[in-house]
C-alpha cells in the first residue's frame, strides 16, 4: 500500500528540515539510477530524497519509515558495480552527503570521519598526518568512505598485502533500523577480542544499519617504488601472479594490468607509445626508502624469471603518472563510449589463467548479444580478474542490456563457484544472491535472511538487495 506522499513529505521535513527534503521528479530520477548500464526502473523511483545531518535525524527518519511501512535506501554515491546503489522498491532515499566531519587524533593513533566524505577528500586530509587510507577505488573522487566500509572493499590494493578496511576500523557510530543509535568498538589502538558489533556491521552492505561515523587507525604512509613490465600476452601476466604466490614473493601494494587491447587504448590516451602486448604495473612499499628500494630490486629479480620482455623501475614521477593513468583511461574508454558489462572473478590463485581463458571464451560467445568486444584490466595481484563485454553503443534496448548483464554475471559467478572464488570488492547481494546460494547453499542464505529479519523485522533498510535483483 502506497503512503500518502504529502503526509510523508511533511513529516520528513519536520525531522530534517524543509530544505533537505526533495520530491521533484528530476531529483528522484537521479537517485533511481546507478552505474548499471540500463536505465531507470519506473517502479523504483523514490517518493522522497532526504539529506539528514545527524544520527538523530536519521533515527527520526527510520522511526517514521517503520511506522508508515516505507522502505529506506541508503545512498553514498551510487558507484557500486553490482546494483547495490539503486533502490529496489519505492520509498525514501537517505543521502549521506552531509556527513562530512573529520577529526584526526594522532596522539591516540586514529581518526574519525563522517560516512559521506568522498574517499579522495579523506586521503587529502590524512596526507597532513603522513598517513594513508587503506581504500583505493578508481572512483575515489566520488565514492564515499561509508560505502567502502559498508562493502568492506580495499579496491585496487592487493588484499594479501593490505587486508581489508575492516581490519583497520576501530569503531562505528550507526543507526539501527528501529532508530536506535549505537556506538561500537574502542577508542584504544587495540581492537576488541571476541564477539563485537564493529566486526559484525562492517561489510553488511547497509542491510543491518546506517553507518554515520567511522573510527580508523592512522596508518603511516609508506615509501613506494614503481615498476612497469611489458609482456607478450595477458596470460603471461597471469603466470607471473601465480608464480608470485607460489614462491611466496613479497606481494606489491598494487599490481594492475592492461590486456593487449586496453593497453593500446590506455597508452594512446595518455600520449605514450602503444605497447605490442599486455602491461603490468606494480608498486612496492615499505616503511623506509632503503627498504622499499631493496624490496623493489628483489621483485625485479623475480620478474626477470618471468616472460616479461621489458621491465624497469620508473623513477620519473611524471612518466609514472602517465603509465599509471593509462589504466584509468582504458576504463574511461569502455565505460563512457559504449555499454560495458563487467565481471569479478577471484579464483584460487593457481586457477587464475584457467578462469581467465574460460571467461574470455564466454564473453566472445555470448548468447544474448553477438560479437561483443572483449577487454580485461584491473587489479590482478589482488588477485581478481575483471573481464568485460563491451558493446560500442549506448542505444541498446534495456531488455538486451539486462540480458547481457545477466549472462555475464551468471557465467562469471559459475567460475567463482567452480574455482573457489567469491566477491573480493563489489559486495555480495543485489545481483549476486543466486551466487551466494550456489556457493554456500540455501541454509547459508537462510541464516542471512534470519539475521536481517532479527535486526530489521519490517525490512526497512535497502529492501530488495538481500532478496536478489534480476
């Protein structure tokens, strides 16, 4: 049953202020869309978009929504690549953009930040304290720290080196679905042992609470040494990654790659001569400049044993900026100039090449669209394979876009099941619920549903994500 929209608007305005309630169609349409390649779904356009400024205001919104039976969808910046960012039911969208406070406590070893601050801005503020942020999405200029912690993604960084953001989170301020405001964790530099709500809520994808404030350790900024290596083929890079883990070589902080096609696109975009094959880019880190250089030379010696045809430590900052930027430019090409359908496969390390070859075959032989282009690039050292079906047109009917997305998603998740993988950075609900059931079984999924129901009995928060979307 639909709520009376005028009553809903009036009551929301009483909680957050009239200037922070939006019911116009243009605003609603913006919040009904995310990075998915198909258009807005009319039946999910929100009644209202609200921009609260405190946990108490969010508490009031959730209490009202619970009383009126209206779903609430939490919005950071909408950059999710598996559909977490758009509402799946008509309701209220909770825009977290006003949660911008930042305070560092170097004498205590941590900082606190509002969930709505963009990751790039958090990084700039931490630079003043010679500290790093352990989150590196390509979308960091618009992605929010709250979204990253809600999904628990480290993005580009190699997980074996850096771990996940949740490993650095000391505590949270959250609002539960019934409006209760909770503070979790510790103000010590040592995390609590045993059962504890912080670990429980990090990575919960907005299903169990709304994160408003995050307390994280201050991590000293490391020294970096950058390496580029050119290979005849992408498969040679995959062999290198598999050998790196097998030989227990110290993993880089970043290990990115561009396949044969995307390397040409990316290099030409930044004004570099296009390579003949595939490219790998690595950043070695250490706490001292000397230690960093020693580790980089050791890694270089390891790379000399691989199929790399040319490799070098890049001292010139501007040159490295171009090389590293080629990765972003390749992504910009496929995302902006056509319809792109991506996959995230994180197989057992020794199955990287097999998984890549199979996914490439699936994409080049799609049933839902004939003769798509194939691109692959991303953080292979994590290890993660991103294989993309690219159609150089945005004027494809929505039903075809959905069919292609579903086929690519299904094929990639089948490979995750086959080769022991899971979602390493994009989250595990919305488009991935069927995968959860395949990989872990119906009982596992039922436990998640029961957990959600115990904390959110009216299914107010992010309705539709755990139910599965597609």
